[in-house]
C-alpha cells in the first residue's frame, strides 16, 4: 500500500500539486493511524494532508480513483489476512 501511496503522491506532484516531504510523512502517519478499510476516511486523510489549497483539489479528486478507486485498482485490504497459518508459511517461502 505504501508504494501505491508514493506513486499517487508522485502523480500529484507531476500534475502540479506541491507536496513537501513533511506532508508526505504526515500522509503516511495518517494512513498508519486510520488504516485503509474505511475508504472515505482514507481518502479524506490523504486529501487533508496532501492538498494545501483549492487549486489542488480537482487534481486530487481526478487522480484518487485511478489509484484507489473501485474500477481496476487492487483492493485496499491486505489479502493475506485471510490466509491460514499454513498458507501464510507457503506464501512466505514462495517469496
């Protein structure tokens, strides 16, 4: 998930949204605190920590669904949570 958030932040920057390293760290802490299961809280935590002014809001709103939306994006939950201990061990060995 962190990698996807970093790519999202990179896309925001490429689109002209100014995001400092401190704001990136704030966003990561917010996600660590709130988690990703509540998609609305996840979205609002990123929006609040990454967007400083109204000019960045449309860019955020356009890019967020591309990285975290329903259509085609991987789920926000950790799929390995549902593995049995044996399946988890097999996965770890395979990686």
